[in-house]
């Protein structure tokens, strides 16, 4: 029985993995609509949780998607850049920046090979990234482009905690599809999902924070670049 249940969950996760890949590429034009539905209207508010943590330096956003956060960052007077592997999303973000009369600095590229100079950014931010965020090449490249003392800020997970039927339905769907791990964010078991030691070995000091919102919670990871005891070639 448990084997059948596990197989069903794996099948569902495989389906949604393909669905999300298509959503971020061929069907990027539906992204805002789908994100609003699956999060019960909370997606943007979750993403904007990173804004109070951004300084007035130079910020790189990995995977800016349709560009909502890019607009808000720039309108706060912060010099912001965005890099996305999806040309469909990069085009959407550029159009949104133009529509809001915001200077666009969206670049098409991969986080594993950032096309920027070393120690160029004060902060790098990513909201709800896919597995690329814990790719060793991504962490090594992020460390390279950050100034010493700069921060990698990642908002990877959200929990829907509301008690209404649509909240419970959305929360169950998030668990089944793997969008949130089946653990209590307050238990400390979050370390099993993104171990601090894994990030620390790439030259970061890390801290985790659970941000409480109405009927939901999000996880925020802050990783500060330090000078490690080995060279950049070893990190890569």
C-alpha cells in the first residue's frame, strides 16, 4: 500500500516538474495567472518578503521571472540586474520594466556561469529558485561575484497555514508536488532540506529565518560571503 502511494506521489511530482518547466519556458505568458492560483493569491507577497533585506548597493537577481521584483527593487533606488536562463521570461521581465519606465538590465544566462566581474555585487537574491540554487557551480559563481561581506539571499520555500478549505487544498498540493517539504518549519528540521554546512563550505556564513505572514510562512536564508581558507579554483 505504501509502495503504491509512493509511486503515485513520484508520478505526480514528475508531471508537475514537467509542468513547471513548460510554465517557465513555452507557457511563460501564463506564469502570473498560474502562480496566483496555486498560492491562493499569495505569490507576490511571498516574493516581496526579501525587499526589507536589500540594501542600496548593487543587486543581482537570479531567475527574475516576469520581473515584478525587478521593478520594485529598482523603484527603491537600488541598482538592480537580473539574469534568467529562459528567454521567454527574460523577455517578459524586460517588457514589464519598460512598461513601468524602469531601466532594464535583464541578461540571458545561467547561474552556473555568471557573465559578471568578480566582486561586482553587494547582494545576490533568488526567490523560489529550482535546484540550480544548490548547484556547486552556482554557489561558487555567486561567491565570486559578491563583494567580501556581501550577501546571498534566498527565499526557497513557503508554507500555507490557513484553515480554509482552499488553503488546505493548496497546502496539500504544495506537499505532493514537492514545492514545500513535509516538515514543520519551526522544528529545526529545515536543516535536512538545505544544510548550512553545504553552503558554508563554499565560503559563506549562513542564517535561516522564518517570516510569519497572514495564513502562511516563508523561509529566508541569508548567506554572507567570507574569505575562505582555500582558493576560488577549489570552490569551483
